[in-house]
C-alpha cells in the first residue's frame, strides 16, 4: 500500500515513549521497520535477543532497545526497559489507518430510524443497522457490516468490513472486530427425542467487555439462557469458535483456530495456543497456558503450562509408533509382569 | 436485548407440552431461565441430575422436571418423562425472534427478475438473489445474503445475515443457516502435472435435506461431479468444513470445527465431537460417535464410540512422555527381547 | 443446477486434450461424469486403479484412460499418459460458469472514483471498491465483495460473493477467491505490560502471486512489518488460517482447516493435510508433506512425509492407552531398569 508520510524527530519519539535518547534529538525518522529490513530514515527495534546479531549491521537511523544492548548499537538509540512494549506504542504512530472518525452515513447504508448513533460515528457503504441499535461515539462500521436489533456498541469501536452482529449483542468500548467474524449466532443446542433433533431456542445474548479484539472469520455464539461473556482486554485471533455460555476472563488471549465448547469458563490471564480445544462445562483457573493443538477434557485448577498430543516425526517412524500406541496398555501390563517375574526369582 | 413480553398460564404450558401440572393452573410465568438464575415469575427446568442441588433454593415460580424429582420441588411443577425435550419446546415459546414472515423485499435488495419468490417471503436489505433462484413460502433472507443462480430454497427457511449460497445449491424446508456460512464453493480439486496445479472445475452441486441447521462461518463445498449431500435433520455447528462429495446421513450432528475430507460418507445418527477430522474416501456406518479432536483415517463399520489423541497434562510431564512416544516402537521391541530373555533362562 | 448445453465430438476433444482416439471421431458427448454415474452421451474417466472395476459396466459413451486399461474398455476411448490431468482440462470444457467477462458495474455497487478498473471488469451488486484500488482486465467481483483502499488485483481474477480484502493487499493474475475469505486482516500482535495487552499496529501487507486459489472462510492476515507472502500457484482450501508474515512457496497446497502461526516459512511444492498446525517462526523446506491433523513444532530441513498424533480406536481401548501415555516416561525408565537387572544377573 501507499506509504503515508510520517516524520518524527527522535526527541519527539523519546518523549512519547518515555525513552532515554542517546543520539541527536533533531534527527527525523519516517518509517518503522525490522533491524534487517530497515533503510536509512527508519527506526527499528530490538526486543528479542535472537535478533541481536542483526543490530550491528542494521541500516536503521535509530533503534529502540534495552540498556544492556546499547554498547553494540552504532545508530541513534532510544533506551527503554521494555522495547517490545514501546514498539507496540511506536507502531501505532506509524499506522496509516489511524484517523479520527468523522460523522458520516454512506447513502447506500440502511440504518433503522430507531437506531441511535453517537457523535462522530462512521457508517460505511452497504452497512445495515437494525432497530433499537445503539452505537457509541467515534465508532466506525466499515462496508457491509450488519448489526442486529437492539445490539449495543460502545465508544471508539472499529468494525472492519462484513462483520455480523446478531440481535442483542452488547460490546464495550474500543472493540476491534475483523471481517467475517460473527457474534451472537445461535449456540448449538438441540434435544433428541430418540428419533430426531428439536431445536432449543437460544435466548441469551453475548456480553463483551472493553478493549476486546476479535479476529477474522471467528464465531462467538449467543447463550442458550443467560449470556456468553467475554471479559475486558480479551484478544481473540482468527478462525476461533466460542460456543454458547462460554466465559472468558479479563486479559486472556486465544490464538487462531481455538475451539471452546459450551459453558466452559476460562479464567483471567490465560493463553490458549493455536488450535487448542476445550471440552464443555470445564473451569480453567486464572493463569493457565495451553500449548498449540492440545485437547483439554478436564477442569484445570492450578496455574501453569499444559499440553497434549505428540510432535511430528518422519512418517515411517510415526506409523510404527502409532501402532504401538494402540498396544500401550498391553505393553504396560507386560512390563508389570516382567518386573514381577524378575522379583520372584 | 429487550425482553419481549411473554406470559403463559401454567395450565396453558402444561397443555402445550403434554405435562402433568402439579400446582396452580392460573399462575402465570413470563420468562424462562435456569434453576440458578430464575427470578419469581420465571419457569425453569431440571433435565440433568447434576443440577438437582439447585432445585430446592431456586426462585423459579415453576419447574419442568421428571416425576422422580417431584418430591424435592417446592414450586409449581410441570411433570414430564423428558424434561430436556420439553425445555426445547418451551424455549421456542419464549423466543422473541419467532415471528410469522410477511411478504417484503427491501428496496436495497437486488432480486433478479427471473427469481421466483413464494408467499410471505422476506428479503432483507442488501440481499442479492440471482437468476433462476426459487425461494419457498415463508422463507426469510436477512441482510446481505447472496443466493447464486438457479439455487432452490424450500419453505420456511431462515438465512441469517451474510450467508452465501453459490449457484445450483438445493436446500429443503425449514433450514436455518447462520451468518458467514458458505454453501457450494468449489471443492478443493487440482491435478498435478509434475510442475504445477491444474484446476478441476467443480461441476456438481450441493443437496441439503429438510430441517438442517448450519452454523456460522461453516463451509459446505459443492461436488466435483455429482453432489455433496446432507440428509434430513442434520445439525452442523460453526467453523465446520465439509469437502466435496461428502455425504452426511439423516439425523447426524457435527460439532464445531469438524473437518471432513472429500467423498467421505457419514451414516445416520452419527455424532462428531468438536474438532474431529475425517480423512477422505471413508465410510462411517450409522450410529458412530467420535469424541472431540479425534482423527479418523479408516472406515468404521461398527456403531460405537471412537477416540484418538491424548488429554492435556502438565507441560513438563508431557515433554518427557512425548519424547518417549518417538521411541515407542523401540521400547516395545526391547520389551519383547526382555520377555524372551526371561523365558530363555 | 440447470445443465448447460455442451456438445463435443470425440475428435474435437482428442485434439484439445492431445489424446489418441480409439473409436468414432464423429460421436458426440454432452456431459462429463464418473464411470459409475455416467449415462449414454457422457464422457467419463479412469484415473485411479481403484475404479477399474467399474470400467466394464459403465454406460459412458467414451472414457479417458491410460493405454494400459484400453483392453478392458468397451466404449470409445481417449488414450492419454495422464488421464487425471486430462480430466482437469476436460472439466473446464464442461463448466457452465466459465464465461468471458464483460465490462459492467452494477448500479448498487459503490466504486470509489479514484479506483482503476481494467478492460472487461465485472463489478457485481452491493460490491464496494475503495479509493486507489486497481483491478486488472477481465476480473470479476461478485456480489457483496469489499476491496480496501489501494489494493491491487491482477488480470482475470474471480472473486466469489462476499470476499473481503483489506487495504494494501496485492494479488496477481487469475486468482480465485472463494466466499467469506478475508485477506489482509490484522495479524495477532500484542505486547504485554504485565497488566494487559497493547496492540501492535499491523503495518505490513499481503502479497499474493499468480494463479492462487483461496477457499471459503479462509483468513490470510497482513504482516506486522513487511508482508505476508503467498507464492505463485499456491492452492489454499477452506477454513485455513495463515498468520502474519507467513511465507508460502510456489506450488504448495494447504488442505482445509490448516493453521500456520506467525512468521513461519513453508517451502515450494509442500503439501499440508487437513487440520495440520505449524507453530510460529519455523522453516519448512521444499517438498515436505505433512499428514492430516499433525502438529509441527520444529523446522523441517529434509523433504519427506511427516506425521504426528494417533488414529482413532474404540473408546474403551483408547481410554486405557491414553492413561498409559501419561505414564510413558515412567514405563520407559522401568524398562531400562529391567534390562539392567537382567544384565546384572
């Protein structure tokens, strides 16, 4: 995409980031890059020891880094305790999409007359806003979004194109919802009569706190009775499935392709790796990390790191081992017998 | 969302559900809730023994339950053999979205002049209906849905916002399709010439029976030659992938994140847990249940419950065990040798 | 869907496919089918020995096959070295959706005045094209697609309904993008300050080569700094998640439900089976195949086939074995001890 014209003095950046400047305060940078890709005029950052080897040869005009790496830095430096955190802040200073919203409703949008739009709300082309909807100040709904009846969006939300909210979805301030995500679809609830399925109407809603991000093509289902609840500052990646009546505690993060079955409660400050599956009706306490593609079928009551599965190996070796897995209980019993035989002699 | 005004006498509900009323027939309830969350004026239900402990203290005005729990119920009671099934029926009596459809085409919708709309069809804002499409009586297409050429929808279907059907998709009566689902996209078919891929045009369609529900962001691909076929009363959750020429038998249910590869046939009354993967070209007989995140690489000819994988454990323990998995065949061979040595002595 | 009227003489087809015709050059076929489903008037193909048993009884008027099966063929035959490849070519001759695009912009579409449309570009109903977008000759954007600012589409692309491209996405010639896919959403990047998350603006883009296909409801995220890069002739199925700064080499194929974490590089001519997960920051060399639902947590430097996990088995047996997996390291240590004891005697 076209590069926006940014230009900051190092003095200005040092002030904004709360960094100690080692270098010329009047030098300007106009781009943000990695150490490797940086060209003169860019600022880069060193936040991971693995990239230290690229520091000396970087073309960056300035580098964000920790005190401990200052000696090896040949460019201007912005010194901080947490360069990665500062990089996050810096990245937003170079974001060409960050613009103050201005009140506008595109003529192709269909906004119900009973909907309430706050100040400086932007409604993009082909958007549909249903009856009774309330949208907070400065929120932006990009092209093709559909907001169901009586849903509520807080202030400063950003809905990328083609987001769908069903009726009765309540979202706090500063949400970022990515394209194709669907919030408030029916939970998967059916009763069986021995012959077939009978739908259970999903009468609850979805309650989402402040500062939540939801990735593209992610599903968050509405509750059966009572709400599905997502806390504050929860970050959810793409292709995630959150079933009815799940609860996610504040500050937790779910990576791509995670699936959480109905009524499971995840605590605060939890991290779910890509593709993790949580069975239904579990309780996961605060501070739990589950590594990628693990299956959790029991509640977890102790903070820590949890895993399941096995890593990939050569297919021939895997075939032999996977066959043995089917015999594993037998192998263990035979080992018991061998130990007994040895002892008996 | 705003609570709709519902109000039923217990006598009325007992009649509708075929329940025996133990209590005052003239008492009214205006909400449906769980035992725990119920307030006076609500009806609740007890369908799972695990919740029996909440019965005595529930504030519910009336409770749906089985005869065997009647003694412990302090409120009015509706007694039934299958309270969960009755709850399903009851839930639909409290569904604020259940309204009789009324013939309407939103002015922003684009409906091809060769499309045929039945009686009382509702076409929402920004909908696109292609040439030759046929939509049955009382079907509702909510905002942003796109229906490809020559597709057919039966009576009483409900398409939530932003559903996409490609051309030549045939769906029976009373389908419920959730937002973001895509039905009829090309199956994943390519021939390799040793250098690169050559697309195989996907010339089949998708045939879906009556009373099917499809979750949000789910994909059901069209057939390569011949159709992908979904039977009657099949329930499909969110984030599911159904590849070309798959067949799913009547009354089967697929939980979230299931993936089924090409040409696999799943029987009737099957249950696939969340995240289950079925390889291609398999046959799964009727009455098979596969537990969450299992991988099925061979056909299954006997009804029953099937599983694979391992459950999550502490990461340190898991690392040690996962390393041993790579040695498993060697361990088994060594055990064989030990047994032989012992026998030879 | 309605069958289109196709009719080809066998002579014509033999010429187009470079096949040797064994039969009557003037005979016509009007449909393409499998050996089993073929009716008189159809052409079928035999590309897999497993279907040889259906050759003798097929009703097909003509069959594409390899020389080695000619003796068993009772119909007219088109003889080729690679019948599957020829079937791919043939399928496109029977594709009712293959039509030359004609310049048109639907009146309901919203196309920014600064967008550039090539010759014979088709813009469907409710489409939104942002400022600075460039769309190559003969590309088709079907209903409801949204193209973000400054994105570039090459010649002859086909975007099925409800595709979303964010800003700054660059796609080569002849891309086929299926409904619900989202290209260019933010990568999942946040810095933690010990209390909560701080968003890292995703400043990179997405670069996609020529001849790429992307399945329905698939996500390809934009880079954090620098681009996410998809090579030429890469085929991506439905429900796939490709995280920020991933690179996929030319001619690789990813089956449904694959998830690839950030910054991982996949080589050329790789095949990822359904549901495969690749951890972040890996390098997978050219020519690697990973079987379905495997987890890859380390880089792979040698071409070959890789696998993880275990196949499904009866649930009772599985429970016993899965418990033993948790003891596997202990079992191995006990086996070591037994061997030592035996040796010491």
